[in-house]
C-alpha cells in the first residue's frame, strides 16, 4: 500500500466503505478480467458506514485531506501544488478568451528562469496551429503583486476588519435562524416519535401512518443538518481576537515583510492564493495591451490594463502614430538620437522590455519611411582587388538595406542562406553577395513569423536547400 492509497482510504478515518472501485464494462478487456476498474465518487459508493472502524483521524480531517489532494493534482482543472518557480500567479491565471486555466512555461536566459503564461489547450487537445494566448509572466506578476500589497495595506486591513465585523453580525443572525430551524426539526421528530409510541399496536393503519410521519420528520431533520453543515463549510471563517490583533500589528509593514529575505516565493504564492481566486487575462489582438481582471476571494473584482513585451514594432497599438511622429520629427531636421529622446519624453516605448526606443531603432524606421537616417556607415578600405562588387555588400550596409540587425545576418550566414566571402587581411571582414532576386528572398524571410521553419519540418514541407559558403 502506497502513501497516496493510504491517504485516500476511508478506513483511515474509521469509515467502512464498499463499492469504491467497480468494473466499467466499456473499459474492460475481455482477455483481462481484472481491467476496467473505475474509482467512484463518494455519492456513488454502495455502502458507507462512519465510525465502524478504529479511526486515526476524524472524518472532517479526512475530507480536508481529500480536498487538498484534489487541489494539488497536476492537471488542467486543478490549481496544483505551490512550487518554487518564480511565476507568482501560477495556478490562478485564466485565459480571457476560452476561460481555461493557463499553464506556466519556463525559458532559461542568462542562467535565469524566464516564466510565461500560455493557454495551449486548443493546441494539445484539438491540434490548433497556435496557442490561444501567450504572454510574459513578469508584467502580470507585477500587476498582481501591486494589487495584493494594496489590498493588504493598513487602511485596507482596517476596512477589511470592519467588513469582517459586519459579516460576523450577519453570521450571528444566520446562526440564530439555523438554531431555531434545527430546534424546530428536533421538536417535530420527537413529537412524531412520541405519537408513534403511544399508538396501540392493534391499530395497524394508524401505526403505519404515524410511522411514515416519523420517518418523514427524521428525513427532514437529517436533510436540515446536512444543509447546516454545508453552510458552515462554505461560510468564511471568523477571526478570533488574537488573530485580529496580530493582523493589525503586521499591517504596518506589509511591504517590508513581502520583500524580506526570509519570505520565500512559496510564501508569496500562498498569500496570493489565499486572497485571489483567479486572474483573467485577455490580450487585445496581438498588441502589447493586456486587460487583467482579478477576482478576489470575497467575490470582488479589480480590473486594469498592463503592457506586455511583444516581438515586433508592428504589434504595438501605437505603431501608426509612432511612424507619423518619426516622419514629422525627421521633416524638422532632427537626427535619430534627438528623435529617440523626444519619443521617450512623449511616452513611446519599445516592443520588448527596454525602457526606451533607441537611436538604432529610429534609424531603421526612418529607412522604412524613406527618410534620411542621418548616419552613413564608413568602412575601412578593403585590400586591393577585394573591394565589394556591384552586387556585394558589407554586412552593416546589407543589414541597413533589409532593416534588420547584423546578428540576424550572422545567423542566416550560419544557416547558409547568404553567400559570403572573407577578406584575406585583418580584420577578415565578411562581404555578402546579394543581387535583386536574392534581396527579395531575404526580405520575404524577414517577414516570416518565429517558428515558421520548424513547423514546415513537422508538416513535411522543407525549406529550400541552403547555399554553401566558400
């Protein structure tokens, strides 16, 4: 018997149960009689007798353990156990498009884990071409952290304590009503029992009718007790005086406690799960704008909008305004560096996680717009007889022509997509060959989305053969 089997066994709580596992004929293999067993829910057990066996824990503890084990399951429907990954809102993030729970996917960059939230159920279950949503986890976690700290601030705690007092008063009224209902049900059951015992056995019809009334009163009483127990389980737990005093004392330095070295990421995740039921995220189109809705444990909601990093400038919601502004500033004779400073002052941000749009990015955009970039690459003269020909390029010039970085050109050279030759003397620079047809092919490659070649390999459509470099 494994530990998991022991924890799920009702005998551990003193419950005798029969019919927990039964054979499903649809799943049974005729050649293997022991197959096809299915675990049934508690409401489908054939026999369940509490306190029939020696108990190691109470029934309430057993039910709490069952609920905790179900919540810690590593499946899409469950929140999952709290782990040590850096994703703060892991387990509570839901997709705003399909309403499914999003998973956490980690990437390693500079020996540091970079999490992202992905909704890939359409891909895994139905073979969709792309994920429903994918966004960097850092922007979502920063928003969630700010909202949680604001909710745990001293003023918010004071308001919450007042709300708890109001809930406590309402709870006291409900407890009084429940006590009266239970007392009334007990009185009706006792009255029916006394009437049944006072009846003469010879009056069979009367005894039978009184027995039905007694049984009906007992059934109503048992149903009322179950409803009361369900009400107690689903109602929020009331704070004791010691807990209220401790909460008020700790509220003075919530931010310091949150960022303390002794507070682990696991502790922060536990706090997030204690106060938040779900975080619903919805990316607006393919832009950098993301709508976030936090559903708190009490049912209240907080809505906001955050900015996520994207792959290309074209995905920015303000891309057309950005181009218009660059064209306007370039028409005033301002250089790329000056335009970058003006854009930063006006609140424009880059596609990825940088703090500002750089002068290099501005020059690329100016070339796309046909504006003079204000900078010409000056190259050291090549050895005699090795100068670039009519259809040859220095790599920086080719990168400027294609509006891309030289690092991407080096990657394409390694893949054999660009034909190059090398200088014979130091610094042995590369000279690329690209006529008009090859330039058109390279521009087409530039527009292809990430993962395009990998998908073609899986679908059987291979890319054109690479050109060998000398």
